[in-house]
């Protein structure tokens, strides 16, 4: 049985890693839709990297972006505890 190998070209530049920290579920959904506060933050980071690449003459280079975030846990509970 023959095995096929997949070759992936190595990137010349390191990826942009943006750590967003803990965020609410709604903010993450908005980010996935391309809107909201987090999208503005990501857009600013990408604009800064593009500007620095343009200064170096590498404006046409493709740079991957990696987003790291953690979803905040929902708070459970009511007004009164169940145990008396």
C-alpha cells in the first residue's frame, strides 16, 4: 500500500499571535462574524504589522494570524442558595 505525503511550504515570517484573554461568549460570537470590540482589536494589530512590513519593503508578504482566547464560564446560581 502506498502512502501519500502532504508537503506544506515553510513560511518566511513568523505568525502574528494575538492573545485576547478571557472573553464573554457574545464577544467571541461577534468576532467570528467579523464585528465587535474584539474585531477592532484584531484589526489594529494586523494594521500595525502591515505598517511594519511596509517599512521593511515586505508589504506583499502573507502573514498568518493566530488568535488565542478563552471563553468565560457562565455564572450559575440564583438569588438564594438551595441549602437551608
